[in-house]
């Protein structure tokens, strides 16, 4: 069974991307993946700082999140766009996850062998698309295979219904399909056991 870690790069109450990731996660579950949908608010971390790391080590919540990444085969990320880039929250989480605990640890062990699907939602006309360019580049540089399938929901302030689903059935199906695509890709790749020794 494929194991997927899903989260949004926002902790805002009513976040469009938190709503979006739930839809994608449901698609992955429909494809029989084991999905760990987490809230980044449950993993508070200080801003990445090498002096802090040297003096106190990697923060406990950062280690917890990194362990989650090590235990999963794929990533579903819904990313808000801040000034044509990703949120400081999301960047910080990925930065801490990239740190090695010991000199013997394989560099970027939490990312190696991962496959990801990314998406976005924004009130703007591009739906957060520009931020995904940055996220794709960052994940790729960290060793993650980012699938080309994606969706950016524009006018997100009007796109969701009261129950959290998308008003457009076309968008709802497309975002659900993203989760399914990741789950099916992981199954084909046979990644479920590849990360056990990381």
C-alpha cells in the first residue's frame, strides 16, 4: 500500500489550500493509499538557523515532521502563493526536514526517493501557479520526483462550497484525481518498501 503524507502550506483558519488538500487526499484514499493528512500548525518550528541548530540540535517538532516524511513514499502539497513564491511556513518546514541529524546520515534522506504532486488555490487569477514553479524547483533540487499533474484554483474565495468541496464539478474531479494519480504512480513504482532503510 502506498503511503502518502499530505499537507497545506498554510495554518490560516479557513485556508483555501487546507480545503484543497483534503479533496486531493480523499482521491488518494479512494485509490487505496494510506494517507497521513497533517496540519502544519501541529508542528511549530523556529525559523531555520544554523546557530540554533548547532547549539540546541534540530527542534523536536522538526524531527517529528522529518520522521513522518521518512515513513511515507509520496507527498501531496497544496501551496499558497506569497509574492510569487511559497509561504515562509512551507519553506521553513522543508528547510528543517533537509537537515541531517548525524554526519553518518545520508544527505536529504527525508526527500530521496519521494514522489510528489503539488497544487494551489488563490483568490488571484492565476490560482497560485507562480508559487508552484518555485516549489517544483525546490523539491526537484532536494531529490523529489514531482509529477507533471497539477491544478491551480483561481478565484478561490468563490470556488468552495460550505462543505469544503469545490463548486465546479470539473475542478472537484480534477483535484480528486491528483490524489489518485499519486497513489497509482507509487503503486506502479513499488515505492512502499524502498524507503525502509532511510
